[in-house]
């Protein structure tokens, strides 16, 4: 540790304190402090008679102190983290430095900033990488998100000198202000919402050189823990700041000393204590304070965040509005019930509030928090498990009961009134007594939040379960006798969140929103599954859903079951490995997963698409599997509809034919008469080698348009010309989806659809584009092959025909057969192309894909049932577009519409043909051959 003796010492720009060592001042030493950070970041011991003198602005030269902290990994918190090494005085903080290094570095700028007028100010940053700003000991912002702007408004500041601390972190390369900014750090005396586009009243921290705006004196605060032995003095006679001097780090009696200790504030009428920007470990206060040479009304004010052990006895004190006192002493607010009218509390110890006392949260937007801890000698919090016996009454406007617990905690008390109840800590929380508070409940931080009652407070409360947190309701007798529990509205937010339902319990949720898992051995009944919600049922949960809004999904795992309300429509049902009982007169748009659906109950259930690898079992009632009528995605929906099988859509190029008398075409019309767009090649001049040709009697006996090979010379019979076939479109289209029957027998070419560089295939050479295995796209756009979502940047074509869908996201499409020019033409085959300038829903996309799959006799992953078992008295109807492999059981199977069954397995029931087709395995294989 470093000792300062009895002489006057000027503490200016350079730190004299070694790392991890207290700075000792005195006894009877006087030290002038121009820059508080020069005292180091470790505790400062003030011995008896020690005096710290804080000179005014004249003690600092024009500009700001600059420090650099190497090997940093992020921007520090102003006033809290170390400052590093002093490097220079600088007259501005434009970005805040013109230094860019190849090593992670934090730049810190400290000093005074003069404001000629009072008002509301706004502050802004937009730099690479991180930035933080502190004014007068308070953190204004700290942004650790790369290259993301921050603007904070409504900061009230008085005229005069203010302390300022700017911190900027830059990674190993690059850096600087965002393009178009006057500076990466800006302020506005007009309280403007500053942005790159709005800098009219925005200014940088800069000094003209005379010290009228910036001074390298940063002494309006002490950020260190101050440890006092005997009596020490803060001399503030020359402290000429607009705000009172502030202690940010803590004020304690020096450990292992005896006798009274006191800090005397000399020649000032105010002292502020408290910090901002902290989640835990608020600065500890446990020392007497007195004023000398001050007005009678001189006052110590506790602001923002404080850990309080005891009140001072030698001065007037007050608690600022909206401050938070973390209570570490005994009965600091009285020996009975306590009322919060202007400030918040965090109860750290059982002795801080009398046992069985009621904590009454009054006032506006105030919070009572409980976080059991033991505190070390310097006030550091350490969580402990505990049970408190206090009630909490939410009696104000916007009142909150908060539990940021990081060890298991039980509240043997009730929460009443109106307000919000929130768990944020990562440990278990149990409310042991029935509560009737009215308001929202937030379960977060991780672990478990348990109410020992049938509801989470009032039965009409909304409960939100957040990341990695589980909610449970345990009414009396749970797990030993049947119980019920209920929630008005349950919201799942984030991931890893869940509710637990114990044995013999039925939980009823009137409305569920968001994403959540439910597990246990009880039952859950959901009145309404809200739009966009996803609910996962696991273990032995019996899930019932009465009503369903659009865009919903249910996932089943283990031995969970599902019952759907009559007439409901569920967008997606995912079955994990196993068999899952599902019942109800409902429609499931998409069934997927490795599991098996077991249809139960007497009702008729419909499945529009299925890729469930475990197949289907129909034990009772009727199950229908059939793709929707494609009319909804055809007709006028596509902006362009090219169909090689439609009559009269081709115009021959002159009288040219290719091998096998395949007609060479110059125009491919939309199959809808009078449609405005078409494909047209106008190259002319007898360049027949650049025109597509029509291969008749091709896939499923239908014609296909071919772009030939990719950049390959034809035989001598065709003049040894370089084949470069393509078909430009009559106009530029900007589709959202393109769905096509696509062939890659010739490699697939440089792009499935041409016109935009972003839609090119991966690869760069002719051999790449002659190889079907080359990835479908070079950029990551959503893509599907035969209905299966694929990563287009690492998935190639199959070398034959397949249904290909691209979500082109509005990129230009103006050609088939090339990427953008004749040097990238050829290699594709097209049977049918549907171009949609309006986005398709998943159901619409699959409907279009199923239409093409059925027409062109391709296996569609979302309309294939590998095996089906139908029990006696039950019925399975296989409808439009579906194919079925093996059949088992003794029930009834109907083949309707255009379905195809290739019988296998052992089926002893009734097989009805109602428009479908029964084929042998060899016949089916031949029909679907490319």
C-alpha cells in the first residue's frame, strides 16, 4: 500500500497507487486532489487528521485527461472501473480519439465541462465498438453493442462546471465514428433526439484552447471506497461545481479500528452519496458525517443506489426521490411496519426490517425488493438462503415487489394490494402464504418460482414466464389429492421457460401467448392458444386446447397427449420420438417430427400436410390426410405462371429443332390467356444455340423446357457452337417466392433464376455449374427442396427433377437459364415456374409445392405417410396429393382424389378407391422416374 505523509501533496494526472493496494493518507496529511482517479481504484484510507482538498477549475489546464487501458475486453462503467495509464491532455473527444490500435484498447477521457445555461440535455454516441458516458458521477449510458447508436434525452443540468467521463472501447481493428457524424460522442442543449440525420443542435466535447469549455480537472466526486480512522476532512472551499460533491464508492469506518470515526465536510452546504449503473454491491454507508463552515441547513443526501448500515447522527440527512436503499442495518426504517413514500428499498438482512412487519409500498413507481445476503467488511454482497416473515402491501401507484434472489428464498408472508410482482434472480423462490395482489407477475432469472396457492395472486393476473425459468402453483394438498390451479393469461417470453404441473393437478389457462414448455404429470387446459404461440407439452402432460388463433404450434414429447377443440385449426404439430395420442374434430395444417400420431376419439380430424416419420395410427374415429385445393395459390395469385405442359404456350424460333425433334423456342407464354408477362429470347441472327428447346414426353409424360448444357460446345452436326441457352423475361419482377419444378440433369447452371447477383449459385467455374452438388445459392436465402427446408449455401441439387422453392425476398428476377449474361447461361430444365410477388404463408407455399409434386409425379416430403395402421371401426382417408407406403390394421382406408397407395405391410381391412390410385411398387417406381 502507498502512504502519503504529512505534507501537502498535489494529486493530478498520474496515479500513484499500485494495483490491489489501499492508498493511505495521513495521519495529519493534506492532499489536494485535482483528478480523483489519481487516487487509484482501490480503497482510500483516511487516517486521523487527514484532509482532502478539492481545488476548482483553475487547477486544471484546458482540455481533457486521456487514459488508455490495454487488454480490455469491453468498455468500462464510468467511475467504477480502472482508468489505465495516463497518456496526454487532449482538447476534444471527437470520437473520442484519433488513435486506432491493433490491440483491444479502452480510451478514457475525464475532466470538467462548462455549461453556460441550465436546461434539459441529450447525449448520443455511435461509434465502433463500445461507448459509455458519465456526468457528475452518474452513468448516462453504457453501450456494449457493436456499432449501435445510443441517444439519452431529458438529462437536467444546471449552468456551471460539470464532471464528465467518456469511455470508448475499440477492438483489434477498425474503429471510429459512424459515417456522417460530426463526432462519435455528441450532446444537444436543445434535448434533441440526435442521429446521423439530425445534428443541427448537436455538438462535440471540445475546447477552443483557453479552458472555457473543458478543463483537465476531474474532482467533483470520489469513486473509491473511503475508509476513515478517527476524524478526516473533505475541504470543499474551492469546489466550484454546479452539483454537490458526490461519494460514489462507499464510506466506512476503517476495519479493525476502535473509537468513533467521522467525516467532516468543510465549507460546503451539501454532500451527495450514492452511485448509478450498478446491479449489486451498492456503495456502502456506515459512518457519521458532520458539516463545518456551512449553513444551518447543510444536508447529506442519499441518491440513486446506496447500501445503508446506519444513519449519520451529526448532520441532517435525506433520501432523494426514487433512490434505492439496500438495507444492511437493524430496523433502519423503524421497529414496526414501514411505508415507502419516495424511495425504494432492497432488504438484504432479516434484521433490516422487523420480523412479521408489513412493508407498505406507497408513492409512485416504487419498489420493495428482498435479496438475502451476508456482507463482507467492505460491503460486498454475498447471497444466502433464507426465509423472511414479512408481508408486502402494494398500496401506491405502479408499486412493485421484486425478488432478485441468487440463493433459495422463501417468503413466509403474503403479498397484497395492486402492483407488479417480479422474480429476477437465478435461484428458487417460493411464496408460502396465499396472496391476493392484483397485477402482473414476471418470472425470470432462471430456476423456479412457486406460489403455494391455486393462483399467482388474484385469479385475473397475467403471468409472464421468462428465459430459463419455471413457474409452479402448489395449492394445499398438491400431489396427494386432486387440485386445480388457474391463470387468466399466461405469456411465455424467451427460451427455456416452462411451467410445472404436479401429479393430480389440472391447471386451466384462459389464454396463452408466446412460447413455453409445460411438463410434469398433470393436465393443462388452455382456453385460447393465441396467434403465433408455441406450446410444448412433455413428460405425462395431458394438454387440451379449446380455441386456436392463426399461426400457432404445439410440440409433444415423452408421453404427452393432445386434445383439440371442435373446429379448431392448428398450424403446426410436431411429434418428438414416440407415439402421441391426439383427439378432436380439428384440422392440423402441418404434422412433422420423428414421432407417430395416434388418432383417438370418435371425431373426424384432418391433416393437410404430414412429414411425420413415425407415420399414423387411427384407433378411433376418422383421420383425413389431404393437401388443400391449389386453386387458392393459382389463378391470379402468381405474377408469372410458366407451364410447359399447358397448350399453346410456345412460339418456335424460326423452324429450328434440336435432337429428337425437340422444338427450339423463342417465347414461352404465361399459361393464362392474356397474362401480361412471358419469357422471350430476342437474340436472333440464327443463333439457335442460345434458345431453349422443349423436351416432349418427359417427366410424368409431360414436356419440359431445357436450357441445354452449361457453356458446352455442340457436336459438329450443330456447327460446334457454344451452347448458352436462356430465356429472359418480358419485364423485371421482384418476387417474394419462386416455386418451380426444376431439373439439374445438366448440373443446374449458374442460377436457378437470373437477374440479381445475390441469387447466384455457389461456385465460380464451369465445372461447378455442371455439377448438381454445387450449393443452390451463394447467399443465405430461405430455400426448400421437395418441401424440406435446406441451407441453400451448403445444399446442392439432386441431379434429377425436384420441387425447388426460393424465398427471393424482393430481389430482381428477369430471366431463366442464366445468372446475368450469356457467359453464365445453360444447365437448367424447367417444367413449371410460379413467380409470386406477394409473400406466401407456409401453408400456401406447401400447397403450391404439393400441386407441382402431384402434377409432375414427384415425391413430396410433406404429403407422404410412410406407414399407417387403422384399427377395426376406424377410418383413414388418404386424399389429394398424398402418397402412402405400408398399411396395417383391420379398419377402412379410402383412397380419394389424386392420392396414391403402394401397398405394403399387412392390411386386413377394407380398401376403398374414391378417386385415388392403387399401384404396385414397380409401377410406382417407373411412374416417378426422372
